[in-house]
């Protein structure tokens, strides 16, 4: 009986500990309550460097995203920036928990509704990190790190891409290891990268 009580107590403590943590890019971090959207967010832009995790040589994009943009729209931006076709499930891992599209729930994880959360709420400061996972089979991980939070420039439509490197993988190509191996064999070698081309692809999401 005493052993059963001890087991129940341990399980309860473990469950509480896990409930107080969030999973971001392979690491457990202290979970934070989702904050209210700051009023100043309506007049700021997040400058974010997005790295395709594990790509060798690196594949990345520098994006300027309206701070008030909700995660469902950020999903669309990332799809366009990396040339994905939105065939598969996706999720955002943040210090406030996971978020995704409730209409495409995989039935395994409890995720918040991405359409109700602004980027500034889960990445409130410089150096904040959000991880975007696309295609749970190939497991494409995109690490979003906030470099700066700035005022928008007059006459500029956001989001936009200002820099980047490397061609992104194609759909259903087997994950990052297969991608790197193909590049090592001379397939999909990096060509010239033009941020303006990505910005054109982002036009449907510009606010």
C-alpha cells in the first residue's frame, strides 16, 4: 500500500512538472503564461532569422514580420518563404506551449489554436525563439530567432524577405539527412538567392 501511494505521489509530481514545461526545439523549458498582446505591437515589426535546422550548408531566410501577425498567417509566410506546398501537418513550439491548426489535429498532441495567437505574444523580446515544424514524417524544423523589433518603414509592405541563403528542400524528400546527402552528391546545389523573389511570394500575406 505504501509503495502504491509513493508511486501515485511520484506520478503526480511528474505530471505537474511536465505541465509546467514547454518543448521547444528538442529542449524542455519553463512554460510561460500566454501574455496579452502589447499595445505597441501594432506599430512594430519583428526581424526574424529563420534557419532550416541541420541543413549543411545552411539554408535560411531573414524575414520582417508584423508583430501582430497571428501564427496561422506566419505559417503561410513560412510556407511561401521556403517553397513548401502545405501538404502536411505543422506546429509551432513556443515557451507558451504548442500551437497549430485545430482543423488538422493529428490526435496526438494538445495544441492551442494558432489563429488566436500573435507572433509578438510568443516572441516578445529580441533573441526569443520559436520553432516551426512542418511535415511530422520528414520533420522539417525551422528555428525562428528574433534579431530585432523595429518600427516599420514608410511605404514598405510587410512581411518581406531581406536576405537568405540556399534552396529549400522539395516536398516528401525524406528529411534533413536525405536533403544533406543529396546536396553532397551535387543535387540541388545552391543557386543565387534573391530576397525580392521571396517577397513577391509573400504578397498574399502582406498587411
